[in-house]
């Protein structure tokens, strides 16, 4: 055909070797690690955390769950955007590697706090169990009052 360039045909083994050599390049390894971290982060904030909120019965009754989940998503978004804006405005002189390291450290700290604040089985089934630390039980009444105020509006 017109315009076709004759390319040498690679065997399957050669094709796999060339693909592996591209994957083992420094930039591709960094990109893979970054993509995996972002994927784990999104899975956590979009599925595990809301599930824990929904299944933890000490947070409120079943009628309040949709409002609680909506408030959780709203505050997650505000917190993520606010932290990004704050870090970019207050710390602009820092190198991107340092900002990324600080952000990853804060994320890992938040994952740990969520683990400590929800009961062990809250991501799997409805539970009245207590968490490792008790801020949820103490904040539960205030949370329920705020949910009732939102429902009244």
C-alpha cells in the first residue's frame, strides 16, 4: 500500500522484552508508583470511608445515614481543596518534592486516624462495636444534633 513503511516484525518474546525494558525505566517506575498511590487513595475515600460511616451504628439511626454520608463527602471535598490551596499559597517556595512528601505524610496520618476511629468490622457489616479510640462515641451526639439541624432546613 501507498505510504506504508516496512517495519521489521518482532516476535512475541522480543515484544515482551521491549515492553519490560520500557516499564523498568526510572520515569515509568515513578509513574507506576504514583498511579498506584492515587488509585489506593481514591478507593479509600470513595468506598471504604463512606462504608465505615454507613455501617457504624453508633453514629446515628438509619434515617440520618444519607445526610451523614452527604456531609462526609462535602467536608472531604472542602478539606482536600482547602489543603491544596493552603499548601500552594503558604508554602510556594518549597520544592514540589517536599510538598508531595508532606502531602503523602498527611494522607498516611489520616488513614491511620480513620483506622483508629472506626470499629474493626465497620467496613464489612453493621456494627455497634467500639473503636480503638473513642472520639466517634463522644462526637456522636453533636453529630446527630447537626444532622437533625440540617434535616430541619
